[in-house]
């Protein structure tokens, strides 16, 4: 993502760090509780690398914003806790070993993560109780099931192996 034709202003730590990128380039200004300022020039064609974790967080934020009111009768919206559990879970994912999941919202209030490969599928969901459940199926293997798995435990190694040994 390039920020060459817009002003980009991001406060990372209020009062301490500021990044400003005008069209001709930019500066990283580091401010502290001292009378000193440090300027670091950034080229105009600076491209910010994407982060799989940030992309997943962005998707969760998008869904949270989108699903603030029921769109169909007899549907349940995901709770704030379901989205928080999903965010906490994202931080445990070994994204260097497995691909990012697709994230959806189910009509029963579940925040759902799905991985699909040429011969496997993993379906994992959060309801906001601090736990998740999952079902994984792969050609030539017995399905793997899990229920009431604490979010803090992260994705089970058996699922990572299941998804990465394609």
C-alpha cells in the first residue's frame, strides 16, 4: 500500500511518535519529554508491507461494524466478546506455517474462521465465552473435533499439522 498521494498521520504513542508522509516524501518525527526532535526522512515511494495479523484484525473490525443490527429475522448478532475472543485467537496463530483463514459471521452469532485447501477444510468458531470449537476434515484422515477449547490455548498443534501438511 502506497501513501504517496495523501497525507498519512498516525499517532503510535500519543505525544511521542508521529509519522507524516506528504506527497513528496515524509518524515518520522520522534518527540519525547525533552526539547529535542529527531527527523527521519522517508522516500515518497515508501510501500508499507502488509501484515497477515493486521489483515485479520481489519477483517474482524469490518465484520463488527457491518453486523451491528440483524439483517434477517431470527438471527443473532455476534457479541463483543465473540469478536474479542477471535482477536485474541489471531494473536496465537502461527501464520508462518498456515494460511490466513477466511472470517465470516454466522446467523447464530458465531464468529467463524475457515481454512480450505485442496483436500482439507477446517471450521472454527467463537461465541464469546472464552472458548472455541472446531471441526476439521481431510481426505484419507479421520475428522478432528474440538469443543470448549480455551482461546488462550490457541490453535491445537494437530490442526496446524492438518492444515500445513498439504
